[in-house]
């Protein structure tokens, strides 16, 4: 067997394996999506098959029974402001570590590393007491404050990328009289745009899909996020699973579209960081 023949066989084997794995991963998504167009009886009798009678009223029923629109904008609010502040704090912290390389910054980096490995569940009670003392419990700004802890993750991703930047550019800007803030805004930020985009995508997906923090810190119906509405579709004694699946799809569609639109920037950011580092 020639080398080219072996290469073609290996290519088709890899293709078949990847397609098989993709199909396995797609089965739950297919089940959730197709269930939104079925009646409850057909959903149980033929879980994975196409609907014999397409039911489009499940979406209207979901919007009638639950405040989907309000929850969508609540989630959009905490996601936008939470991610913006996370990335801003994380990038500024990474910039400070780069331009002030000392024992103190090394100690701060070690403290951040320790904080990063602490499970978030272990901090729920002290965080709740702190937010209760400041009147931030059951408020959307209070959720945004909670998400600022994600700045540590942003810092660790960004600082590694920043270390690969040519420090001579920063020194030249200092000689020209530029302030540290201007150097950060006009030189550093454009150079780290690939990793910033990657961090924004990761943190957007994490914040939008978060369930634990809104479930613990939000109690008012008008302030709940879209993910909490999925949980609210489960009744104490009975559950309308078609509505449950419908709300799940409504919650997933925005982040799915966002991820598809941004995936090329995710790949380019990670690849650029690995090559430069």
C-alpha cells in the first residue's frame, strides 16, 4: 500500500470517527429542539422522531405563561455589564503585573492563583452576607458585582498573552511622554485584541448560562434571568415538558448564535496566544 493510499484511508477514518462523535453530541440537542414542536403524548411515544403533527403553539404558550422577554433583558443586562467589567479589571490587572514586575506583584499573582482554585460554592454564604449587608441581594447590580470574580480568570488568560508583547513599544511610549493609562489604551489593548475577544466570548457564555448565582441571590420574579425561567417551568407535582424544552431552546438560541458568529475569533485568539507564547 502506498503512502498516499494510507493517508487517504487515515483521512476517511478520522472523518468517520469525528462525524460519529458529533452525532452522539448532537442527539441531546436534537431531542430538545424537536420536542418543542410536539405534543406531550408524541414527545413520550417518539422522542427522537420528527413530529407527525407539528405544534407551534408551545412557543406562544411559553411566552404567555412566563415573563420570557423581561428575563431576557435581565440576562442581557447582567451579561453585558458583568463581562465588560470582568475584562476591564482583568486586563488592567494583567497590565499592572507586566509593567511593575516586583516581589509584590509576584505575591499578588500567587494570591490570585489561590483565589482562582477555591470552588465558588464555598464562598456562597460569605458572599450572601456581604451582599445582604450592602443591600445588593435580589438586585441585578448585585449579580453584576458577583460576576466580577470572573476577572481573575480573565487576568490569567490575558497576562500570559501580554508577556509575549514587545516591551520595547511600552518603553518607547514612555520616553515620548505617554502616561501608563494612555499606553494601555492606545498600544496594549490593540495588541491583545485576539485574546480579549476570546475572553469576552468565554465569559459571555459563562455569565449567560449561569444558574447558581441567580438562583441563590435573586428571588423576585421580575428580576429573574432566562435560565431561572427554565427551572421555573418544572412544577412541584407536574411538569409540562414541552414548555420546559421550549424555554430551554429560547435560552440557548442567543448564546448559540453568539458562539457561531464569534468562533473564528476564539480560534484565532487561542492560536495567536500559543504561537506568540
